[in-house]
């Protein structure tokens, strides 16, 4: 019998890694491959990624899918953000996303990455 999707919630790859790590011993081979991928490419811990997504949504008016994708990639310049956002339903117009607003998004991302780098240096 086919499965029916009742609801869906966008997650960052950090959150996927967190969910899969809780059941690591029970993972199927495919799930284990997904786990290896997400742990390799995650850039922020799950809690920080959730905070970044929330801030991107509240401060910049991004949709949850857009914010999750930005948190996954952590782009470091305006052109990268423009490329990410251009793939979504709404167009990235100069009215919605001016260069100043995109620069503020980059600064927000960099602050989260700096915090994480500083936290990693303290633990070493």
C-alpha cells in the first residue's frame, strides 16, 4: 500500500543528522548513507541551525524552505544567496532583496559560523 504524506516540515541537514544519530544502531543501509552525508556536510550544529533558520525567517522574511537551504549551504557572498533564492517560487527582485539586505543575511550567517569556530577552538 502506498504511503500518504500527512505533513512535511523542512529540516536542515544538521537536524537530519541529529535525528539519525539518535537511532544510529537501527539505520538501514540507505539511512546510514544519508547519515554519513549529512554529518560530512553539516556546517552548524542542529541547535545553531535552528536558531539561524528562525532568525532568517523573522528578520528577513524568508520562507522556511529558503531559510533551511541557506542554513545548509551557509553562503558567504551576496551572489551565492541570490543563486539560492532564485530557485524558489518568488523571484529575487531588487525590491524584496536589495544588496544591503543580502549583505545583512551574509553577515548574519558569518556571525553564526564565527560563533561555532570560536566554540570549537575552546573545546580543542
